[in-house]
């Protein structure tokens, strides 16, 4: 199949050999699970259980709220011992609302309805089941999947792209899932094609995963419409818009969705979860996580219950070989630092990495020498050197004018920078600050608008009152006049 | 782990640094440098050492004066490279103080006054070279026929010290014009090219560098090897060298075709003077050249054009330094106007058109 070139990108060292040969292993259930109510983009879920309740595995703990949200379910049977704030899987370490579940060790399921044939369901029924199972994008973005499966209603779609690129170094969870569960994944893919109403699917796998490619090709063999494609190994190939461009040659317009060019992208792990949810009514309560990095004693791929503290994963992998320089949730290119190992694994966690100082290759930042490496590396056609210069000098509007908001924070620029400038840090700061300013501006405008409305309303009421009074007076005058006239008769 | 500072992604980094970049450039310059020092003997070595040492001292002094940490900046290799490049563009037997003054001009005026590494608008080595050329035209244009080290007529170490460090040595006996200078003079006197060139012009000589010229500029072949190494290591991209040499060659070919008696051909222009060194090592200076590929093409083409114009119609026989400085001045402008197209947008910045929306509104 003809592929199209994307601009920029980098070739970080892969390090996938650390865990690629390790089969997925089911991690033993921990005693305590911390299940955040917000594991997705959108509104947090609303608890339907109370402290002290006993719950069964798969039981609904909190329901979705609003258009973009996802419910959460109990990963095992046990007792709810707290609903309160707990440190979130987020670099700020700020607490979020979390349900704490004490496992009873029985791991007893709720009664599940019998399996159904997904191909007897219509698009709405499929997306309803996906929504009810709490499935979110498992490549890391955590966007509620049902919303993406409904895009067929608003856009005319032609292709589903399955993202098996796994372009982040170290990560092998998707690779293992494709090797070990190809049939299930493809079932999920077909279900999603049905929900979206598309006849074509491109299953993209980076060419460094030969076995996964083989497994998927074999499983897809008898189904026309699904095509497995080897895409070149280049970061950020897994970026939705860049993957679609590689496959179709079409560029997603700025500030639009890939659906605008007729394509919807889902991750392989999401496809697997859709298969389990739609066919067997299984909610999303566990996921595969790669635990790797030079500082990990025994790198592994683990199937982990959502809510398992990171600390337990590390212990299960033999702890540290040496004190890690960085402990991360996610890959080295876009992952977040873990500041407390008490944080739980959530639906979007694909890896826990402990990197040594040699692996991170961090150096103190030097001045920019305008070498242009970042310009060459940027997959979005931005000029990071200029944007960072403006950000550093506080000219955020200038940075925005240069396309700051089109930055996908992939980190390619910072990866190649010979001066080791924390470019992504600048950009994230600038984006946050700009958004905050816009929000403040919006708030100010709204306040002004409301105040003006209020003043107008008060004036209107006053006027109405005055007029009413006038009318009454006139009426009274008329009455007295007519009474007088009557008296005269 | 609770006191770990917040690090933003990415948490891995390519094995690259300013120091590595600078040292690789120096490595690429090594063949031409060693050959140049061999060709012009002890006085050249003296000048080279004095220039580089002065550059480092000037850098250390400026850093201290500016209150910056001396160590990380002094050893980033940038001052060393500036001094090195400057030395390569000097007449090989120039007196020691030419090297000292040049290094001071380059580092203090050309670089540190602007704020140090990465901040300068103009290529420091070329600032120094042009300032020297204008201030000391005699010393800066006294070239000589190579007298390779240890050869019969070459000065001994002691004689070399005398040439570099004491006054009154008469260089007239050995001095000889560079090819560009010679041709310019002869053409100025009304002679025609075919007569002028027969005696001095030989591609083999230009490639090997066994010809009068600046310390490290004479061997086009060795400079080309170094340049290709930089390309291979991706320290520089092909855009500037190709655009510069290509434009120079096209201009030369065109005018040579118009009037072969007055305009030398492309080979003459490409392989003489500082064209090769300029194209691969000077115009490609990261700090002072544009950051985008299209900008670099324009920048390189501008350099090539100006080199040809200055060599052909201006008062100086060589124009690489002037050309690069003039184009350095345009770098901010080029970077302002020639940007890559942003993903999902047209060149003017407006988003590409949507096509697949079923109904208007409700989009994100």
C-alpha cells in the first residue's frame, strides 16, 4: 500500500526489547484499590455507592455525568471503605475524588447477561454498550470512546483506523495485546466498523512489530475491508492526525477532527475493550500496563486492575535495580512524572517506567544556538525556536500567533535540542497561561454583560412601574371626571 | 520521591549537545587545518596557536566580566571554533598581533557584546576578518607560495618565531598573490583571461591547495571532505552549501558563456579562495543562518550571488566574508517571512477546508 510522508519526527532509541518478549501476566489483585472518579476527559463520574457498601466485581460504582463522561466499575468484589480525595495520577499530585475499595479476595462477578451477537445490534445499541462499560481511549488520551463511535451521525465517514503504532519507546503493552489477542481485537474492530457505519479499516502497526503484524494479518485474513498496514518507525507516528496522513495522504484541518476528512481513529486496546464490552457485557476494569526501564529489575507486561497503586506494580516487578532518575507514567516522550507511588493505575495508563540517569540523558540547559534542529523535527510545521523565545519573554500572544495552539506537545523538538532547552515545558506553560487568560477575559465579558442586563432590566422595571402608576392616575382622574359629569346630570 | 522537581516531557534525549556539535565541526576542519599548517610551516602554526589562545582568553575574560559561569561556556567549544575559523582565513605568515586583534574583535565585538553564544547577529570570525582587512590591508593581503614544513627553503622553528613575533622581516622575497588577487590585478590592467590563466590556473593545484592563499582555505578537496562529514553527521543540512555553490557556479557559467575573455568559469570560482570553506563552514554557522530549509536556500543563494558580484565587480578580489555578513543581516527577515506551513493550515495560516460535515454547527 502506498504510504505518505509526514513532516519532521524523530527516531528515539526504542528500548522495546526490555519487555517485548514478556507475555502478558495477570497481576495479583491488591488489597486496596483507589478508583478515581475522573479517569477520562470530561465531567467526573457521580458515585452510586456509599461508604460501607459491599460490591461485586463489575458492579457500577459511579455513573457518567453529562455528554462527555464515563462511568467506573468495581475491578473486584469487596467493600467501599472511603469516598474522598486521593492523590491523582497527575504531575500536580493534587487530590481528586476517589473511591477506595477493600478487596475481599473472592473476586466474585456480578450476574452478567449472556453473550450477544454484536452483529444483531444497531449502531446506537453498540455505542450505548460501549458507553455503559466505561470505555475510554486507551492509547493515553482517555477520551470517552462511545462519543467517538457516534461520530458517524455528524460526519460522513469512510474509514476506521486502528492505531497499533505504539511509537513511544519502551512501550510494549499494545504489541503484546496484538500478539496474544488478535482475534478478540479484530472482533472489536468489526464491532466498531458496524457502529461507525464504515466499510474500510486500516490497521496500522509500526514495522518494528513484525509478530504483532503477522498475528493481526492472520486474524484479519478472511475479512475483506480490513487491511493491516506496516507504517514506518518514526515518532510521533501514533499521533492520530499524523497517522491518518501517513495512511491516506490527507491532512486534518487545523482545529478539526480526523472525522472531518472521513476517518476515525481508535487504539488497539480500545478495540479489545469494545469486544469484551459489547459481546460479553464486561466493563473496563483492567488494562495491560508495561512496567519497564533500565532501573526496573524485571520489566514486564501486566494486566492490572484499574485502581492498583503504582507501588504494587513496582514491587511485583522486583523493585528497582538502581535508584531511578525519573519515574514516569506513560512513555518517555510524553509521559508524566510520578511524584508519589501511591497513585493508582487508571484506564489511560499504558506504562510505568523507571529510567536511569543514562537513559534520560539530561543536561543543564544552555542558550539556544538557533541551529534549527527543532524546526526540522517538528511534525506540525512550527518554528519552536521562535515560539520558545517569545514565551520566555512573556509575549504569549506572539507565541500564539506563531501557531502555539497547533503544537501537540509531542516533544520531538526538545528531544533533539542540542542546548537541552525544556521547550515542551515552555509551550505547556504558555498554553495554560493563554487558556487561563482567555477564560478570565470571557468571565469579565460575561460579568459585564450580566451587569448591563441587570441595569437594563431594573431600568425597564422602573419605567414600567412609572408608566403603570401614570396609567392608574389617569384612570383615576378620568373616573373622578366622569363621576363629576354623572353628578352633573 | 515527593521532593522531585517537576520535569516536563520528554524524559529522554538524543545524545547531542552544543559541545558535541562544536567539536564535530572542529573535527571536520582538522584535515584542512593540518594540511594548511604543514604547507605554510612554523609561522603559520605560531599564528594559529596565538589566534586560538587569544580567542579562548577573550572569551574567559568576557564571561567573567559579564558575571556568567566561565567553565560551561568556555568549554562549549564555540570560542575555540571561532578562533580556529578565523585563523584559517588569515594570511599564513601574518604577524602575531593580527591573530590577537582578530580574536579580540571576533569574541568581544562579534559575539560577547551581543550577549554571548547564540545571541550574535553576525558571524564572529567574519566580523573579525573584515575588520582586519579594512584596518590592516597590507598584512591581510600578503600571501606566499607554500613552503611546506621541513622542505628545503622553509623557515626553521627559530626563523618562524622571528617571522611571527618580530618586526622587520622582509616578506617580499617569498610573497606572491593569491589566484583571485592575481587575476583581478591582471584583468584590471586590461589583460585577457586566456593569457592570465595559463600560467597559474590548474584545477589539480586548487584541489590540493598547493597555491598561495589563506592558512586553511587553499585545499578545496580537504575542506570538501570535512563539509561532507558535517552533512553526513547532520550537523549541517545541504541547503546552504548547495544553494551557495550552485548560485556561484550558475553566475560564473553564465558570464563565462557571455564573455570567456573577462569572466572565469565556474570551476575557477568554486575551487579558489574561501568559496568552499565559506559554503560548508562559515555560511552554515548555526547561530547566524536561517532556521528553516526554505530560508536556508534563500540565504545560501544570496551568499553565492554576493560572492560572485564582489569578486567580479567590486574592489576586493575575494568576497566571501562580506557576502556572509551581508546575508547574516537578512537572517531575521528571512526567518520572519519564510516559515514552514503549519500542519492543517494553509501558508497564510487559515485552516484547511472541512468537507465531511453532515450538518453545520455542533462541531468542535
